[in-house]
C-alpha cells in the first residue's frame, strides 16, 4: 500500500475538534476568543488591515488571525512580524559578499535547484540565487557551521521566496526558524524523535508498539518533517497554509503534535502494512504528509491543539532547551535525560511532581466540559509505605504483588479500572482518565513499578505516565504543609522523613493473604484539605464497592453488572455502551461479544421506520461506517464489519425515551450529537451518555427521529 497516494481525510480530522475549540482559547496561548471575528462577513479582514496600517504589535495580530489562513497579499508582512522581524537586529546587512565556504559549490547548486522550483523569469533567477546564496553563506560563517544539503535549508527558504518577502526579511525569518523552531539536533537518535515516540505511546500505544516491534523509530521517517516544518514533503500551498497558523502558535513543540496528528490519522493504513517489509513501511510513512490539502490545514492544526491540551506538560520544561536550544549550546548526553535515564530509555512519558499537584489544584471547581489532563494517580509503593503517607486521591496498587501474588495483582488491576470508571462517572475531583503511576523514588523498589507500567502499556492502555522522582519528589514538594497535604502521614514510619527505617513489605507479602484493609483502600477523599466536604460521601460509597469487589472477585453480591477484565476494551456505563472509553482506541471494544447481523436483512425489517447510512464519530477522532435504524421506540446502531461490509455488529440499542437532546454545530451541520439521560419532574436534565454521528443530509434524519420521539410521547 502506498500511503503517498492516500488522500488526507479532512472528515477524520474535524470530527472531534468542536468540543475542544473553546477549551483551547480558554487555556489560550495568547489570544482572546473575543477577538476571533466572524469569517463569513469578512470583518476580521478589515480588522487585520487596520491593525497592519496602525502598526499594531504581534500579540494583537495573533488575536485577529488566530487559527486562520492569511491573505496572500499580507502573508509576507505578517510572517515577518510573527517571527520577530520588526524588532530583531541582525548583522546580515554587513555581509562582505565573499563566497568562499568549503562547500560553496554545493550551496550554489542547491540555490539554483531551489529557484528552478519557483518558475521565475530567467532574468530574475540570477538575482534570487544570489540572495539565497548570501543568506546561507552568511549564516554558516557567523555560526561557524559547515553547510549540509541534508539540513533542508532550501526547503525552509522556499515559502518565503514564494511569498515575495524581501531578502533582509528572509534572513531574519530564516534565522528565527532555525534558532527557535527547528530542533538543533535532528539526525538519527536525536532527542526530538524520542520525545515524539513517547507522546505517540501516550496517545496511541497500539500504533507505537507496532512501530517498535518493526524497529521503526520516528527518526527513520520524520526527519524531513522536523528539519523543514513539512516544507520538504508537503505541497507549497499546503506548507504556506500550515505556516500561517504555525507562526501564530509561538510553540516550538507544535511540530511534534502536528506529526502526532499525521501518524494517528494514518494509523489504520500503517497497521495494515504488517506484512510488508520494514523498508517499505518507512518509505511510505515518510511521504504521508504529502497528502495534506490546504482545505485540511485549519482542522489539522486544531487537532494538534487538542492533543496538546490532552498531554501532560512536564516535557516542555524538561526538554525545551535540550531540543530547541541555540546552536551555540554544547551537546552532550547530560542534556538528554529524564531523571537518571537517557530520554531514549524512558519507559513512558514522565510527569513532574509539580504538575501532578498543580493539575489537582487547577481541577478544583473546574467545569467538567473543560478539556485538560485529569490524572488518576496510582501509588505503586509497598503497603507499609503507602500507609505511612500518600496523596489523598491516590489508588494503591502494590507493585510487588505482580511477581509475588500474580492472581491478587490481576484482581487489584481489575479493581483499579473499576475504581477509575466510577471516579470518572461520578466526576470525583482530582480523578480522570490519565493514569499516572507513582513509585517510591528508590531504584530497587521502583523496578517493580516499571514492570507494572510496562504491563499496562502491553495492554495498549492509553494515557500512561510515570511520576518523576516518585513519592519522594511529591513529599519534598509538600514538605512545608505535609500533614495537611498527605493522608495518613506518619513521620516515624515515612521513609522520606525517616530514611533509616526499612520496608518490610516483601516479608509481609509472603505471610499475608491479599485483601484490601482500610489502610490499603484507594482514597478518593478530599483533594487535599479543601476537598473534604465536596465528595466525602461519594468517596465512602466508592470505597465500599471497591472493597467488596476485591475481597469477592467472583462477583457474589457485588452491586455492579459486570467487572472490568484485562481483555475488556470497551466500558459500560449505566447499562449503556460508553463511546468515550479509555481503552477503545480502535473502536473494536467488545466486538467479539456483539451480535453479528446481516445489514440488508435488518434494513428490510417491517418495524424499521427509517434508516440512515452514516459514520459514528469517536472522541479520539476515529470514524466507523454505521447504520442508524429507527423503530417505534428504539434507535439501533449497527457498525459495518471491517472484514465483510454486508455484515455488522449491533453496538448500541437506545430507547427513544432516553434521548433528551439532539444537537449540531453551525460550522458542521452534518455532525449530530445524541445525548441520553433523564428529565426530572422539575425539568432538570441529567446527561448519562452520548453518541456522535456524521450523517449526510442530517437535518432530514433528525427531523424524522424527532417526529417519532414526539409520537411516542403523545402515545404515552
């Protein structure tokens, strides 16, 4: 399969953006959403021209242009402003026009090849070649660099030439891109590729594991992406459109998330190449961005923002200087490290203690619909250490059980998933879908923790991270208010407060049967001291259910419909399939247990009032061909089988009475959201679940469904 011929799927990109657009502006990097003017009436163009005429600053321009493609006539001027050209001082004007680099002939040849791509008139080519050669030569001389064609400088300059930017301005922008946006190390094994792999593992562990199994690292296919900001692989028009938005972001890490979007968007095609050679896969993956069209760019960048919001931000502080530091900085392995391990050996994405605590603080009182990282903390220390102090919202999973009592460990993992589902469903403060594992910070014990994390990654569990420095780092951060910030803290038994104290957890594990005592239960109590009144009752209920589950894993008397197992991919919620599932990356959750039907036979059933061919849209952006079947009182969702299009799986059976809202967006009227829940006698609506579908001529479909709902209500 040749992925270079694959048309970029704009539908796949835009389908999950709407939910997160307002969140992006809420966390908004620099601009206020109030400045985002209406596209249709062209008001923003008038505001832009006025701002340019008045000489407004770059931040105001970003507020006006946020997320938009720039007018061609203003592109060069705005790019120059965004890249600091109005305020940056360079010494390019003093270039002595002496072209005597050792590689000068290579420089000149590359410049001629570049200019040929532009199609200029012959009389203009000599001048343009001279300008570009001056830029490259002066930069090499002032930076004491050796020119290398593989660095793709010509591809970086090409969009500036196409935008008809002046020579001096091109130099300033070229210099800014190399110093700020291009990784200073971009060869094989560079830190930026290890970071991209960790972020891909965080969001799509299945795809990451597949690439690892074929020994395909990002530096084998993404080098040209990083070195040229996609200019070397995308069409000129698409590149310029991407740069319009890219420079507004002012985020050097944006390239990593754009690369992530490209990989996630092409995941199915990559996974389908499992029988092809490693070289063939690498070659095909290298050209994936070539399918990007100008019309897809806005959604492409919006989806990158979504992944930014859904990724822990520790890497920015840890690796900003390492990856995007000045070319003058020294190199060395000391810059490429996470704790005591090289970045290349990191098991998963690291999260600093500061971010763990800050995130929990931010979530206090934060609306549930604001998308951000919501950690579910998993404390993997031995039980005696956990009992001597732990974060109040941390679930306890003794990592030593994995080897000493495997059956008990599997039971505890099932309890973890159940507890997480309950916490997310009940909106427990400080608990979310992102699993952050906490060790002790002591190397010998944390070897078990790394095994536990690896086991979750092998399950293709999404959103897995590891706390840097473990409990020790968290303890140090909270030391000035330790007894309030930590639960059950005992300074005499705490190994951080009393390092001479030794852990006897391994001996206890050999002597005791595994059961969850009151000290070992996960505490979903107050988010630090200020949270206690918010969810103490809810926490107690969750504790009781979890204790009953783990001490009685066979389910006798357990007040849940079924338990989470290691093989489960989907998630049940109030007897309904939950479309927002953590493990459901490929949409096949529970498929082996779903009813297989002949689609044509179901469409011809006499009780089918109407049917609609559509795509079901998952929160992670994946779409699946489906059929909605409307009956007197029910709405069936039948997903087409990947193997046989004539067959399908009944993935949902919704009662019309449970539909409390049907909504769509003005920008995408065919993207319909069905919200299910109950309405109280007072008129208060409680939403328990939702589905999203991309339906051609959606207005006709929703009209028919609403009419049937009204008929049912009237009959009742």
